[in-house]
């Protein structure tokens, strides 16, 4: 609850904000010394010790704590350009002028809202359920949010409703549109039909395609974004590159848009050590990303095991997590798919109960979007998740 302080914006009291992962201290953990953190879509694997030692050496010998970090991110952008180019092939050439770097993707999202919508210049469109920070950041900046819907069965965008939002006169007008590829928490990638719709969005509306899970999906629209003046692709080092603790994100777009974002970002926004970690990760990407094939296999194994639990519907995933919902025939009055666009609707209490009891057994999972989102962990973590979920479900009263 925001305190009653006369200098605060009145609307601040109505803002929910984002509930960050509290870690072990914030969870009702039971009598176990092993906690599997499968609620925030991080990699289950830390950086290899050799890379940590290399970073420690760099910190001691190359980084100067009394100096500001490189505000231009020049070395990091050079390494990034080479990495992103690998997925483009020979058709397009990408340079540092196509890149902007942020303190996590959250800072980039904030910069995009500032650049397009603040001061009554525009509003934001999202299709729920999706990553909540788009709406949270917009609302904290006093920007209105239009909320679209998705199919309750496939989680595809409701394109008829989305097109109606584009065509409806609004004050302020729609200026910024966010989609995730693949979406969180539902794990579905954009379809060709959805991409076709995005291609016809008017140029006065900026289309943001968040590819936070690109390393797992291996599906990207970067090449097309380079040719479209109103598209930008966001990515992060927090997932496949194992650097969630360093908060590094980046955006890829045409140079004109990148130049505008550079004008609104904070100076020295990325600490020296975070830049060093991202550079080392990129230089050793073959080693770091080598575990992705194992995680994709574990995703399939985990999905198959969870699919054996009769009360759950497990959805296909192109990311590093799975999305589950209770089946309508589960016998619970709040079971089944949520009403489209209402992530806080059913199944509600039953899913909250499951999350609580999973935490007590040592597995942290996320109740969001009308279902359960479970990060793919190591083989041992995944097996414990299945065993614990089986036990929790057996304890529920039919």
C-alpha cells in the first residue's frame, strides 16, 4: 500500500507494481535443504567456474571501480553484432548502429514507452496473458494500457479484437504494441498469421517483438525488423546465456529508432562488471549455449511426464518453461481455462494451493495467466518437480 503522502501522484495508490521473485526467504519452504527455483525462467546452470574465474581476474586487473562504465557499450555492441549476425546469414548486414543495450529488457521497455507515449502522446496495447511488465511500466509512467485477448485454447492473439483496437479512435492514440515470441507464460510462438497481421500495423505504431527466449525457440524476426521502420526486437542475456544476475538486455532495430532510444536512456546505464560478463558470455557462447539441446530435450521429457497427470493440460512450448492448466473434468468448480483476457480468473484457489504446497516440498513454480508456469530445470530438478506435483495432486480432495 502506497502511503498517503501529498506530493505523490494520486494514481500511484492504484498501481499494483511487479512482484519480484523473493528468493528462498520469501517462500514458505518446508523441511528441505534443497530448493528448486523453477518460477522465474532462469537457466538451471550457473556460469562455469572457469568463466567466473576469468571474470574475477578481469575485475581485479581491468575494471576500475572509481571510473564510470563505458557509456557507449562499444565493445559489447561489437560482440553482440557478431552474435546476432550468425542467425541472419548473408542476406542482411547488422552493425552496432542497429543495437541498443539496457539494464535488462525492462529498461528498454521503459525507454520505448518514454519515447512513444509519455505526456499524453500515446497508449500501449498488450494481449493478456503475457509478460506483465509491459503494462506495469506503462502505468507507472502514467500511460494508459489497452488490453487485448487471446484464444483460451491456443493462446493465439484475437486478431479481430486487435484490429478493432487499431482502427478505433482513441485519446491518446495507440502508439506502442507489445508481443512476445514465444509468449510468457503460455510458451506459444507467433504464427505466420499473427506475423502477417503485425506486418500491416500502420507505421505510426511501434511494434515490439520480445524474443527473450530466442535461444530456446531458435525462431527470430530480426532480419525483417531491420527492414521495417516501426519494428524492434528485444532480447536478453538472462535466459540462454545464464546471466540473470547481471541484468543485460538489448534491442535490434533500424538506426533511426536506435538513435532515438539512445537519447532517452540513462547515461552509464550498464555497470562495468555486467558489460564484462556479457562480453565473456558472447566470446564463449559455444560452450554456454551447448546445454540448450539438453534443456530442449528435458523440456520434452518434462512435458511428457506432466502430461501423465490426469488433471492437467500441458501446452506445447517453444521456450524454457511449460504452461499447465487444470482440465475442466478435474471436478473442481474453478477448473478449466481462464476467460480470455482475464489472467486472474479460474482456476485461482486450487492453483494457489498447489503452488504453496509445492514450495513447502522445495519446488518454486509460478501461478500466472490462469495456470502454472514451470521452468525447465536440470534432469534432477525436473524429476523432483514431477514427484512433488504428483504428491500434491494426490493430497487434494477429489
